[in-house]
C-alpha cells in the first residue's frame, strides 16, 4: 500500500470516528428530562402529598407515570387521569375522584378495605379492592350507583 492510500485510509477512519462522536454527543444533549404537561403535574401536586414522578413511559396515546409513593397513574392524551393504582391502597385524595354515591357505598360496605385501583370506563368506574384472600372489583355507573358488586 502506498503512502497516499494509507493517508486516505487513516483520514477516513478519523472522519468516521469524529462523526460518531458528534452523533453521540447530539443524542446526549437532546435527551433532556421529560417536560410533563402542566395538567399532569397539577394533578400529582394536588392529589399525592410530596408526590414526585420517578418513572414514566408513553403507551400509544397515553402516558403512564409512577410516583415516589408507588402510585401508578395513567393519563389520556388530554392529560386526564384515567387510571390510578397502588397495591398498598390509594390515598383519600385519589379516592375522592369517585362520585359521592360511590365513596359512600365503599365507606358503608367496605370501610376497612383498601381501594387499590380506580379506572375510568365508558359506563363509569371500575374499583379494585384488596380483600383477603382475593382481590375484588366493583363496577359503578357514572352517577356512583353500583352496576355490579364483588363476586368472590
């Protein structure tokens, strides 16, 4: 191999290395912390005391968020909370998003049972309870009336 070919080869390798380094730096600077819609941040601030987002992912047109208290929230593309989960039980601020008739029914019939999940549905709400030995679900209509109670 002559000196000219060797020089061109080394210059090409150097150029490729420089371009790779530039591309890597560009990815690093553009992957800044996610900026959450203000509606999501406001919901967490109002409903989860000292709540901080520790993990998030986009699932289609939804955003799933995990908070530092282990509450998992799912938001629609409009920033509306459509699902809340915490295996240890949701806090009262989150349960208060149910219609009053539903919260009264839970208090009267399942007072010492933790609500672990609330999911908005087209008909109303699905509510998960941490009962022993199994978990159970109650379905409420939009007005808070019971559509279907737990069936163990």
